[in-house]
């Protein structure tokens, strides 16, 4: 994990995916049929103001490449995070169009009423398929993670979206994706357990 940066308990891992892989994945995500996820299911049904994103399919060969990259991270994450990770949940390939976002939320819960896979999550990993340092791919769609600065848990820090990088943080941390205001945001999300 050369070049990694630890920012208040969040790891930024550069170059996990090559620029060619990012380009191929983004193109397939733009072409594939979408399985839209317009919201979260709550006590009163779907709440479209909580999550609005398209979960896309990609070809098996690319899914296998992505899985291999995440698998390669496990030994270093175990060492770096003092964890005992054994694997990861199937990655989701996420395409955010104008207006799509994900409100502040946690990826892990200990609530027995939630699915087991949510209780098993230890680390969240977000892979960036766009280089958005200059806003060339899209505007908006920023990832903010809260609770990184002790004593300032309500303050969210923006995670730079750099082509091929992966941000890793504890799954119980609150985070959000701001609404995309132009262009399209492409990311991969998975959860180490």
C-alpha cells in the first residue's frame, strides 16, 4: 500500500485500479442495464430522499479483476487496522447521475432487526473511477466522512475523488454522498468483514 495516507483514521489508497480499468468499468456502467435503487426501505416504505443511485452490472471478467484487487488489500488492512478481516461483500458498481445522492448513514449496525450482512461489516471501501480533482468528470457527488476528528464528530471531511484510489474507513462511521450537479459519478463500494 505504497503512497497510502492516513487522515484521522481513514485510509486513502492510491492506484488500486489502473486508469484503463477505471475507463473500462465506467464505460460498462454507462452501457449496462441499470438496477435503480431510488431509496431505502423504511417503516413507511421507500424513502427516495435517503438514497438515489443506480447500481450497475459489469462483465464478469472485470468483476473478477476488481475482486482480486480488493482481496489483495486484506493482509495490509489487517495489519494497518489491527483487524481480522476474512473477506469482503460483493462490490456494488454505483453510477450517480444529476440529482442523485446518499444522505448521511452508517454501513454497519449491531441491530438484530437488520440483515446479518450489515452486522458483519467492519470496513467500508469506496473506489473512485473518476478523477474529479478539477471537476472534469462531474460536479457535486462529494463523499464526506464524519467523526474523523475527535471532539468534532458532527464535522464531515471531504474525501478527494482521485482516479483509481480507494478510501477505507470504519463501517460504523457516518458518511454521505452529496448530490451530483453535473456529469456522472462512478464508484465501487464494498465492505470488508
